[in-house]
């Protein structure tokens, strides 16, 4: 259900549904659970808190960085 909502909200193409399901499962593993005394599954297994600083909204725009393009020279 969560994966379908994420895919619809992000306007994903139909052939990208596996990405939405994998993302939903990943987010489920790093989300706090009441049954685990408000710990994440990752925290229960590894005894470390997950780092969440790298997360971005699902479906946000991304751009590829090409290091092979030469820089412009200043005049």
C-alpha cells in the first residue's frame, strides 16, 4: 500500500514499480516501531542508530554529474 502511494505521488512510470517497493521496504526497516520499544529494526540488529541525513523525498529531481566535461576558462 505504501509503495503504491509513493509511486502515484511521484508520478513514476509503470515499469519503475520495483524501485518504489524496495524504497518502501527500506523505509520500513529504518522507521521506529512501537513493538520494539520505539527502536528501528536496524537498531535492534546492529545496536547502532541508522543515519538518515542522506534521505531525500521520493521522486525528487536528480541530475547526473559528469566529471569528463572540461571547465570553462576565465577571460
